[in-house]
C-alpha cells in the first residue's frame, strides 16, 4: 500500500498533533487506468505507400505535346537538370527549386489558355541520383497535383 507519512510536530505542549497518513493507492490506480485508457484508444499510424502505375512496353506510345512537357533529370548531390518541351537545352538547378519550376510551368500553361492538368512531367533519374531524391521528386509530383508523369531512362547527352 502506498502511503505518505508526515512527521508529527510537537511544537506546543498543550496540543498534541496526530501523525497524518495519506493513502495514495487510489491515486496510483487512477494513474494506471488513465495510462491504459490512452494506450488502448490511440491508433497506431499505419504506413502509407505511394501509388505508382507503370505502363507495359506493349501498345502504342503515348503522344506528348511539346508545349506542355517538362523533363527533369535527377543528378547527384541534390542537383537537377531540366528542360521545357523538346528543346533539349538543359538548365541546371538545385533540387529544392523543383517545386517552383513545376508551378511556373503550370502558370505558363494557364496563361496560354491550356489546362494545367495537361502538364506532363518526365522524370529521368541517373545512376548517380540518390533514392531519396527520386522519392522527393515523386512527392513533388503529388504536391503539385500533376496528373501525368513518366519515369524514363536518361539519354546519353543528358547525363553530366
């Protein structure tokens, strides 16, 4: 039994103080009941997986419009190369600029009276690219609500 004892003070000879005894057993029981309640009522976070649908190699190729295509080449050391349409003029930037590049392209499509959902992203990870950067690129696709994206191998002229 858990209890708390306070020493008896005998300061005055006229009055005798009795020793105070506080039983803490109900408080401990209440504490364990609360801990048990909160453990049982919380839900453990379930791991979530990103949906990735890869097409088969059979069938006709998907037509791409040069005005609504943006290609990213994932490089090493958190850097990316990107080009707009079929220009093949590769511009280089750091990985953290990817979101602003996608949003800028979406705004360009809207200004040209094209639906921003027509934007097609082509992601080309190189062998030097880290797995983290590839997953972050797919996260940027999801964050910017890009409906159409492809994952392809980079061509020889696109690799540093």
